């Protein structure tokens, strides 16, 4: 799924005393097979932006092209059902979206809504449940509200995957999880994306470590527009600009920047993983002054 925004703008509660412009002249492009992160301070417009990508919101200005479909002001919501099948949305606390009486029925709801038979939808649902790590089929006949919090979140995600989208929009999907749970959840999405060259995901996050680890390209938003974009190496080299926008850099990057200043020698500050960071520190301690 190829996504392109051109001069995209969105205003909440337009023509009312509470009017608020959330997006202003956004231009970006996301290619098929991408792993993209969108970062920004609270209120920067990142969640509003991604809700345009599967048609939950219609532009007030400009356009957004998703695949062969162009969405402009005045586009009717009823014309966007096929887009929502191709672009799945995983919200913060996706378990809050559960509603059906059994796990199996809840996960099958999306595929049935897109035209599959109950048998086909249940088959897809079971495949999706196994994909998210729920292999115990005795759980499938239970109410989702009898499960643990972690299991409920996985059921909700399985419901999105069961529709077999080409792209996933991940709006803070690890909210409320501890560090280990956050890694497991992101590895689930990363594994899903790697199964097909055509699959993409867009990760909205305030965790800079997640953006560095699970994205190949990052868009930084501030006051409703894109103010910086590039690879993680490029984006996180602008520490001072990021701080001006209320953001930081990954902890490993911060450590290497400080060491580079104290040692007065170049260090590869794009070593985001703990392992690569350790290698850079060892290189520094050995007195290797090579340029990086």
C-alpha cells in the first residue's frame, strides 16, 4: 500500500467557536513495504494524520492517496470500506474495542463485515489468533472479558490481522505495557511485516527507542505539520531541534553523544541497540580514533 499526502489539512469542529486546526499542509510519502514511525509531542497531529490513512477522517484541505484511492474534502465515508480492509488500525488499548460474546466471534467480525462467510471468517480468525501467540483453542469459546489483559490485547490485534490488511496503522499500540511486554508486542508487528514484501506499518509512538529499532524512516511532527524526516540516523542526529519540539533521542544515542563530547572524538551515535552501543564504547576505550 502506497500512501501520499499532499498539502493535507484537517480542522476539528470547523465553523464553530471550538474550531481547531490539527493538520496544516502535511506532505509525506510512504512506500509499499515500509516500516515507518511518526513521532511528535502530544497535540502535534500525529494521531489525526494516521486516522486519514484508513479513512476514519476526511481531509478539510488537500488530499491523501492510498493505493489507487484519492481522498479529498467531500469524499463520502461509505466509499471507503475497501480502504479499511486494506489498512488496519490498531489503537491505544485495542482491548477496549472488544465487544462480542466469544473470542472466536469477536475476531471473525471484521472479515465477515468485509463479505466473508462465517466459516471463512472463523478460519481466518483462528489463524490470526495463533499468529499473535494464542494457541490454546479452549480460549476461543470463552468471553474475551474472561481473559488476562495481555490476552485481551492480543485478541483485539488478531481481529485486525484477520482481515489480512496490507498496512497496519499502530497508534501507540504498546501503551500501558512494561518494557518486556512492549518488546514482545513490537516484535509481533515486526514479524508480521516481514512475512510479505508488500506489507507495511506506520508506528505512532513517543518511545524514541521503538522508533529507532522498528522503523527505517521517521517523520517528526510539530504543530500539525512535518518538520523533519529521514532515517533514524538522520533524525536523531538533530538532538537540539528535537528538544525544541519536546522530544528526545534514544537513551543509547544520548549516552554516545555525551561520551563523544567528553572524549572529544567522533563516535557513531547511530548505534541504537545496546549491543552496538557497547561496541562503540569498547572502541572508544581502546583508543581507536578512526572517523565514523
